[in-house]
């Protein structure tokens, strides 16, 4: 059975997945890029960007596993691009360049309609304004038996957690404080219906896996 999974979501000790003052020139906000230094150091990341080297071990294992078995992706609008409100035009095609790394149907949560956007490499962005339940059903259909990945940002993940739709969530807890930005834990209370199912530490981060219990 297909599942909705969060993989390799980097988060600060105070619960932020991006820093303050996000914008076109600073998509992860002030200090936000530091959340991902553990990723950049892995052999898997070096393979993504076409360079040699990179570390193996715990962090690399999580990075490699984070892209296996997915047939569709759901993401928030900020993960697609910095534009807010109605689309001024349809020239902006996302942060990801001509050949995004998804290579399958990718559903962008937005309140503003826009035609689907096919890209090189098999990625097609679909802009959807619907409930988490309805969007997930679209993604499951597109995934055709594979799992669905839920990307950021914080607001997108929080919506699906509040609806009880996330089957597993892997957070990479980075030992730093951002003090502001996009915070995951707001309005989640004690995250009822989920339990920590594993804790794995590396020299860089602590990997927490939450599993739905209800």
C-alpha cells in the first residue's frame, strides 16, 4: 500500500526548517542553508551535483534512502518559488532549473490556479488548491502504487500532520538555533497519533523517525 512519507527534512533545535527573511536571493532564509550542511557533505549529494567525493556512513545512508521508491511529490508553494499571491505571469518555472530533481508528477499547494507545467526529465508541476485529503488522493493516483513524498516547507508538512495523513516523518535535527523563520511545530501540540520509532545519531545531526500510530 502506498504511503505518504517525509524524508530528510532538516530542522533546527528550536523547530525551524527555514530561517527568517526568505526571498528570491535567500530562499532558505537567514541561516537556513546551515541546516543542510550535513546533506552537502554526503557522497549521495556529491553524486546529485556531479562531483567526486563526499562522506559515507549514517548521514549518507539517510540521504540515499530519501529518494527511493517515490512516484509523486507534494510541496508547498514556497518550495516551488518565491512569488506570493496571484501569478503575475507564468514565466517563473521554479527554483529547480530546466530539469528538476523529481522526475515525476509534483503537486504544488497554492490558492492561485495555474496550468500544469511539464519540465525536462519527466517532472510535471501541478498547481492544486484543495484539501490535504484530496491532494493526497491525486498524488497516490499519479504515483501508481509507489509512495508519495511530502516536501517542505513547514506549513505544507504541518497541514498533512494535522490531518493525520503522514505515515512516516524523518527529521534531521541540526544542533543550531535559528531563532525565527518557518517553524514546523506550531499548532501541533504533542503531535497526537505519532510516536518516535527510531533515533540515530551521527557526528552532524540526530535522525528522528516518527511513525503514525493512530
